[in-house]
C-alpha cells in the first residue's frame, strides 16, 4: 500500500487527477471505477478542467460507479446518478452510453446486481478504481461485517452512514434505507485502487487502516491484500 500524505484537499485532488490522467494517457479506453460523496468532488472538478482544456479525454473510456440508493435514479436530484451527471458526466466528453451506475429503480434488485457484475466483466474489468472511506471503514456501501467475498449486492445502510449522508437530503425520512453497491470482491478485482481520505473526521479511519489489522469489521482493511493501492490522505 502506498501512502501519500497531503496538506490540503486541493493537493489530494490534484494528485488523484494526475494518477487518472496517467491512466488515460497509457490506455485511452480505460475502464474507470468512480465514487460519489465529498471526497472526490475536487478531483472531478480538476478532471473537468483538464478535459475542457483538452489535456485529457474520456472519449474512449468507460466508467462504473460504486453504488446507488435503492429507489433512486436518473432525474432524482438526490440520486448518485444525478450527482455524477452534475459533477462530471455533463461536463466531459464521455459518451452517455459508457457511464454506468447500478439501477436503484430496478424492479428485480437481485437481477440488477447480477447484470451490473456481468457488465463490468464484459467491459474487461476495472483498470483503476476510486474510493472514499466511511468513518466506520466502509468502502462503496459495504458496511462493517460485509463479507470479503461479496459481489454487487443490496445492503441496508447503517444508522451511522444514514446520519453522515443526511446533509444531502431535505428531510430525515427522505434518506434511503438501502443501496446497491459493488461488493468487496468486485472492488478488489480492480487492477489499481486510489483511496481518498481528507479531513479531521477521517483521521480515526485512516489510523485504523494504517494499523494493518485485516478484518471484515473494518471493510477498508481488505485493501491490504491488494497489490496496487494508493491512499491519499491528510487533515
Ligand atoms: C460513495 C461511496 C462511499 C463514500 C464514503 C465517503 O460512492 O461509495 O463509500 O466514498 O461514504 O464519503 P465522503 O467522501 O462523502 O466522506
């Protein structure tokens, strides 16, 4: 695991953008794994800037997001689909047919999980996956106790996660109780992984990750078993 300590959120975003820029330069048709939330916002802003300045292009890339809320989808301002359109997809040259998120509106959620896994596989697998980390160590929405051999699945969000995501919703009742997320094994199948963790509220999670103990009670700890992980962190 490579650890890069930064002194600002902007520096973290810049370094992450450099890693993705290098990936796209080496392999323009890369399959990229993406995340939502506060951690990658600065990174997306920088990728948009580079794309609009024609320093990089997503024209041949494919993307897969980690997760989506059950019951949410395109057109819903609080869906992860909309988050991605707003912060990245609408501002770059990635063809609309090649960005993917789990479909939180699917009638048959189990079938949707299988479809998503197969689609990732059919695209050749994820070359570079971006991750944030939850204060409880979750990656994607794989909460503590999620099995390391899990594939894309429907999970119940913990109270802690619902609370920390409450800022995105007008009313507490509006916070979804479930999500579809890539499983731990799906994430671990990515060839390279970059994890972003910035801010005082992430210090404990980063310290626990650094301690190296690998346990399903702290999902991010599985990353110690992956050969190419870079953690960019600071406060
Ligand atoms: C988002 C995701 C989550 C977040 C994590 C950190 O797609 O899968 O694991 O990365 O909850 O969220 P932020 O970045 O908002 O602190």
